[in-house]
C-alpha cells in the first residue's frame, strides 16, 4: 500500500526531476535531493523554479519551439 502511494507521488509530483534525470543521464533521486538542499540553503527559491518547470513540462505542447536551422540554406 505504501509503495503504491510512493509510486503515485513519484509519477505526479516528481515528473520534473525524472525528466531532468533522463535529459542529463542522472538518477532522479540525486536531482530531488539537490532541490531539497538548495531550498534549505536559499530559503525556498528552487521550489519556485521547480513549480515553473513543472508548469512548462505539463503544458509543453502549448509552447511552440522553433527548429534550429543548421545553415542558411535550410530555409523551409
């Protein structure tokens, strides 16, 4: 029962850390711990950054990211 609750919160609340972990090739646990330590050291400002990243990650389909052109000849 407790394991199911932990898995639920990891999927819902820690999606940002898992996403960053996949991108950076790190374990999400290390990223979560760094957020916690930084929150204590800087009086909570990483929590605000985390919430902004969670919002962007949740609504990333609404943000239009342009493709970078390799050269000037790649005009579409």
